[in-house]
C-alpha cells in the first residue's frame, strides 16, 4: 500500500525557489492515492511572473529562527535551516516534503514536532515581533530634557524583561497575550554574560564547571540584575517582585549547577547565595546577592519617583530641664560614690544623646564627650549602659567570654604567643573571617603583630613616666586612627588596656573581655563607622551573641555562625562528659 506521494520540482523551476502558489494538497486526492500521512507535494511551475519578493535573510531573522528552534528543542536543525536560507519569513511556506528533507537522518521526533508547531502557527508570533521592531513612522517629538539630578546618568540599555519561566506555546485559540513569552527576548544566562568582555575569563571557568571567586560572582550578579531589573527600577520605578528575583536565582543555578556549592549553610536552598526568601526565617528581609543589588538600585531612584518613602525621622524636642540635667551630671566628679547618680541622669537625658547623633553636620563624638564627659569614665561602663538603652532586644544570656573562648577551637597554632586567651581566641576568629589587618610598620612588627593591629596593639611605657602620659603621647601622634585597643606591655603580653578612638581614650583596666565588649559597643554609642577590618566580627557579635539583628549580610559570617554552633554543642557535650566522669 502506498503511504507517501512526494515529487521534486523540475530542474528548470529552481529559479523561483518558493513556488508559493504551486502546490497540491493530497487531501484533494483519494484516500488510496494520498495515503494516511496527507503530505502536500510541490508541483512544477510554468508561471514566469516574479511579482512577489520576500525580505532577504538577515542576521536578526536568522537569530530569531535559531532561538525559535532552541525553544522547541530542535537545535540540531539550526545548521540545516541556515544552509538552506530558511528564516522566520518563509516558515509559512514550508511543505511536508521540505520537513522530510530537513529532518533526514534525525530521529522522527524532529519531524513530528516541527510539523505540529508549524501547523498550529506557533512561529507566527516571531514574525509579528520582528515586524513590530521596525519603525513605521519617524517620530518628530523630542523627549523632554531631564536634569542631571532627576535621572541618573546611565547608559541606555535594552528595556528590562521580567524573569518568568518559559512556558509551552499555547494554541492559537484562547491565547492570553500576557502569558506569551517573546522568543527574541528569551535570552539565556550564558548569552547575557557573553556580551560582557571583562567577564570572558570567568565565563570560561563557569563553562568548565568551576565556581569563580566571590568578586567574580558579584560581578556576574551585577551583570544579570542590570540586564533584567536596572532600567526597570531606575526609569519606571517598578521594583521586581519576590518571585521574579527567586526565578532569576533558579535560572542561574539551572544554567550552572555547580554554583549549588555556594549555598549559605548545608541545609539552605541551593540558590540561597543569590536569593533566599526571608533569609530562611519565617519573616524578615530577603537575603542574597540579587536582593542586595536591587536594594542598592532602588536607592538611586530620585525621592520624588520612589514608590515607597521612608517616614521622616521624628524630630526630638528637648526641654530646658533635660539640658540642665545634663549640665548637672557633667559637673559631678567621676568617683565611685557618684556612679549611680550619673548613670540615672544619663538615662533621663537619652533624648539629648539621640538628638546629638542626628546632627550629622557636627563632630558627633566631640559634642557627645563635651556633653556627657563620663562616657570616658568608669572603665567604659557608661558606654555599655547606653548601648543597652539603644537596643531593647539586647540579649545578655550568653557572656562574651564564653563566646570568645570558642575561637580557641578554630586553630591550635595561630597567635600562640598571645598570652591572654580571650585576645588569642578573638584573633583566631578574625583570621577565619579573613579579617586580617593590613601590615603596618613592617620593619618594627612581626607578621602576627601586624595581623592583630586592627584589633589590639602593644606599646611599651617609657621609663620613669606614668602610663597616662604614654597613652596621651600615643594618641597625639596618631590622630584620626581607627578605633582599637592599646595594651601597655611587651608584645603579646598582658597589661593595662586602653580604647583609642578619635583622639580620645578610655581606660578599661586589665580585663581583655571587658575591653573588647566596650570597643565593639562604642561604634553604636558614638555613631562611628566600623573599620573595614572589624566589620565581620562586629556583625558576628550583633547577630550571634547579642541577637540584635536577625540576619547577616556576609556569607562568611553565616558560615562562622554555623561553625561556632557546632563547637558550642561539642564543648557542652565534652563538659557534661567530664563532669559525669568526675562524679
């Protein structure tokens, strides 16, 4: 039984390659003649009138065709379509006999999918989109000029496209246009990154299955969020939704599965490094590179165009009684008998303290010390009390010394010469957090001494000179130095400790635990920016120990928190075992 009827055009008919109107549908033949496949056959043409001409094959039409075939899962046909000059403009004229020729040597699936999609017209939206990109009339209306302060000076980019999962093409009947994904905008993650020349080496590493360094991942995130969200946020003040940012993170992981190794914690979602809903908690801010980048972009939107405006800070109205109270407690000498009265008075003057911190034009630390001079007295205990008043959710359940001792378990060799165990433990935590300070005065300090200099420095007291004069001279020679601890002793030995900040100092005694507690609370009380080399350990204290904030921005800090929790459980089990054996 005959199943196919296929004929090829005559040799003299190739001058007109399309033969648009010269074919015969086998549906007009008898069932015996046509067979079950109902192929259309091409007939020889005798018409010599070339009155119809389609657009030539262009790079854009060829690219659109290739993307269409990739969306259908027919990538193997891209080369054959290019060889036969088949683009989106001639897809309506492909016959079944052409489909057989194009798919020859390939699995029959290719023939079935291509024939089905062409018959249902799934290719026509590409033609409409390509035509819509051609301007029909040149507009003579000039865009209104905007001032520099109204719109950021940025290079115009392609309009942002919402990141939505690719859905199968629906049939022509009952199609919701909002659900159709335009083929020419369904660009892969690889294509977007390949357009950035500076990212070429990192892209090669990704293609080889490697995980790039942190800076390269941030650069990749900047490229992708810039492509999908930047102009949308800056020009339209339209902020991406949670599911859109999550979809982009999943698309990155789908393209490069090896990036699963960047997850924040072992039990976190694979995409958590790029976007983690609520930071893995029941409620709270989202975390991840995509969230941080879009947040920074929102800050660049002019205030008058923002969708959400922050409430203005409530102006603090100060009464004369508060100022009089502050003057009274400032006149009291810092002796033990006045400590409670000074502490209670400073609690009543908290509004004045907050008002000074809001005055960003002045030197806040200088004004605070002149208004509340006892912040520098009593070994820093007033600083600790003000910090607790700032944070009502401050958690005191875990002593700082118990937390710091866990650092001793991180490394058995680092800073072994440091005599005080709490300082030694803190330096080991900093080293694990890659918070090693820059080497300063390398000719006079050893390597470990230079690494510790961002937290603590050791100086010798001059002979026949009081410690206070040695510290004053040290402070005068290093004005505007980042806050740190100074220990008056030989290198790595124990001694009296002073906290140095902005040409001022606080004597904290010989307790290293107390000195470090005052140092890290000092930044909040005086509104001093945390030095770069201390930021991660400061964040670790705020999240893990004091529980003032619920989530951390640094991946390194998150990993350190998980490590310290394991060490804490191990240490508790070990202590219980020892107590049981003793009893």
